[in-house]
């Protein structure tokens, strides 16, 4: 793309989107640190080894994901909605 002259990245990122990305990245990093590694890996490894922390991770991840989806509009990010199915 660069050789063809078509490489033109757009660096116009809204401040709210940038703040959402930075805060989300920090929270993901913090969660990975708490889990001593990848959050998903800790869940799957914990399930296989019969550890209690994996079973506690599941409801915490659900609550965190729900909270994250509800906070998206505060950062100017649209909540994607699936179109209603049409009846035939």
C-alpha cells in the first residue's frame, strides 16, 4: 500500500473513543495481572483443574461485560443492535 501511494492512515480519533480504549486496556491489563496471566486462559485452565477461581471468574466476567456494554455510550460508542427478524 505504501509503494502504491495508498497508505493513508487517519489519526483523527475522538477523545472519548481514545479514553475508552485506554481505560479498557488498563482494565484488561489489571484483570490479567489479577489472574496471573490471560483471563480466559485462567478460566479454562481453572475449570480443567477443578479450581474454585474459574467458577468465580464466570459470573464476574458476565457482570463486567454487561457493565462494559452499558458504559459504551458514555464514550460515544454505539451499542450494536441486531436487526429484527422478519416473519415470512
